[in-house]
C-alpha cells in the first residue's frame, strides 16, 4: 500500500513539473513538435506559429550538450530578440527523441542526423548555437555542410580540448566519471556542483524528478559518451572554417578548460571571444540574460 501511495505522489509531482514546462514553452513563445527522419523520431521546439516560408529562411538552431535536452534552452530562447525562428531539438538518444542501442552516436553521425532534420523541415540555412557536445556537433556540421551554416556560436564547446578540464580532478575513489555515473541523488547533486558555478534555483521536488530521470539514463549515457569520445576532437577542421564565430565561455568551467576558448579563438579566423565572470559550464542556465544578450548582439551584427 505504501508503495502505491508513493507512486501516486511521484506521478502527481511529475504532472506538476510537466505543466510548469508547458507554461515555460508558452512564455518563451515556443511549441513542441515531432519529426521522423531515417534514424527515428526527433522531438523539438520551434517558434510558435512559425510558417514553412519562415523556416525556409535563416533559423537559429540550438544544440544542447551531452546528457541534456532541449528544455535547457527555454529561458535563453525566450530572451532572444531576433527576427529568426528557432529550432531546438532533443538530439538523438536524448530527451524525447528516439534511442536505439544499436545505433552510433558519434559526433559525425549526430551532425548528419541534424542535417537530415533540417532538410526534412525545408530549412536551407541557419545560425548554429552549440553547447558542450552540441558545440562539437556544430563544428562538424559546419565542416560537412558549409552551405547550411551561416554562423557559429560555441558555448563551452567540446571538440577542441587543448588543456584537460578540472572535472578529471574530481573523479572519486570509485573512479567513476561524474558526468555519467549518476546512480543516486547525491551523485546528481555532485554533477550539478561540477557543471554550474551559479546554478538556478531548483525546488526539491524538481531536483528529485530530474535526479531520478538522470539515474534512469545511466546505460544510455554510457553508450552515447563512448560513441561521442570516438571522434570528439574537431581540431583538424578548425582552419578550414570561414564564417562568423562567437566563442562564449565561463571562467569557472570545471568540465572544459577556459583555455580551450583561447585555442578556438586562435584557430577560428576572425572569431570573437567572450569570457563570463563567475559562470561555470552552462552559461545559458546560469545567466540566461547575459548569455542571450551576447548571442543576440553577435547575430544582430552579422544579419
């Protein structure tokens, strides 16, 4: 009986959280849609009421990081004041998009799936904003399909690691990767502490729901992380990219060293670099207002 009551409470709390997320979509003028591509189903957010003709013009594509999902971008997207529709997918294997243990989740494969999604939607080009793993995918997308990518915004981007991040120093005596091995709520709190210097307020109910969701992803994250690491390094392509680039990084990033921002700035000709004080690995969650302002100013200038 106690287990039944406990499950009903959990379902009730989950419904409260889902309703809050739906409200946040409305406030950010976003709507959720689904799309089938060769790989499977992609769940994504897009600007509410965006027409086919609007999507045929430039869009803003937001790519989340490893183990994350589209909802990471909600507040950031709502603060952008630009004349482009946004597209925010759950990358394959993440969020509500398809997961298949037999598929490959390398950077190359994920970039190709993003391209398939865009072409299926009739999108001809876009400004691509990538965070962490999403940054590596954005770089590979620009290399493989240069006609599709008008500009890049690389936020705490993976793919060009010149100096190991401090996350390696916090691997505990169990020799577990804190980004993957979240097997209880203490591990989840540890993950948040590593990823963010300035985490947003999170009610305990939401913390528990997100922690349990992350715990349930253990095997999925382990598979995706292994595939991602196989071709994470995008350094070989940096000198070939000729397009406007903004590099945005927090000086408190423990996952990827801020030295990587300097390296990207050096290798990507004509790029701009902005370092945010007191911010960790996830600027768009830690300070969405400042992050969106920098991105908005950059994209406004290159229209």
